[in-house]
C-alpha cells in the first residue's frame, strides 16, 4: 500500500491522505481527511464484485414539485 498526502490550500492546516493498493490493480483503499474543523475517514472495498442497483419503489420516491405547490 502507498499513501499520498495532499495539503488543502483552501483550508490551511488540512490534509487528505489517500491510501492506494500497490499489489494487483491500484485500487483506492481509503481517504483520511484531517482538517481544522473535523476529521473523517472514507474506506472502500468490494472491488470487482457485482453491484445490485435497483430504482426505489414508487412510494419511496418524494416528488419535490408537490412540496413547492407545482
């Protein structure tokens, strides 16, 4: 695994650290953000696995036009 740190110039003192797999395909494994306001970590997995994506049921969809009276 390789880590690459990037400084966020827009937010002084903030950094992103990207972890990338170096064996096999170079997948992005995680992104760690350390900022002045908050830290966060996003991890990735399940590469090359099928993804079962389906639209939501009609009764689970919100029609924003109805909220605004349109």
